[in-house]
């Protein structure tokens, strides 16, 4: 069986959190989660246990698509430096920059 993606894990944690917030017991939440996601009760229990520590649902990240394009070396150097200073990856830095630019330009940034 293939491993769950980060998005799937987040969706399952949020589902477990929602069940607990609705007042289901740990056992009831495990049974419900197990049926909803076709997983073992043991695996559902792990999600429920982790969900108990959540103060609120986690944001579900949209899956990423690889994009290849060319940039001037000086811009790449500046992006790398900014990413390092922010403790982020280059991909995260470029995503934030493009999202902010699109939002400011009336585009579809998130």
C-alpha cells in the first residue's frame, strides 16, 4: 500500500480533530475515521491521538507542480539569500513572492 501524502495526512488529522470537537470519544472517533478513510483502527487511533493536541484544524496545502524557468544568476543569488535568511526553501520563497505579487496585481494569489 502506498504511503500517504502530506496533504492526505493533514486531511485525516483535520477529520480526526473535527470528530473530537463534535464530542465523539476517542474510540468512536477511531471507528468513524477508520470507515471514512478505509484504514485500520490502529492507524486511525494514531491520527486521533495526534489530533488531540491540535488547537485548530491545520491548513491543507495544495499539491505543488514542478516548474522550470530561467532567471538571471543575480536574482537566483538574491532568492537563495532571502530563503536562507527566512529559514525557508527556495520554492517556499518564490511561492510567497509570486502569491504576493499576484494578489497585489488583482490576480489569483493565495
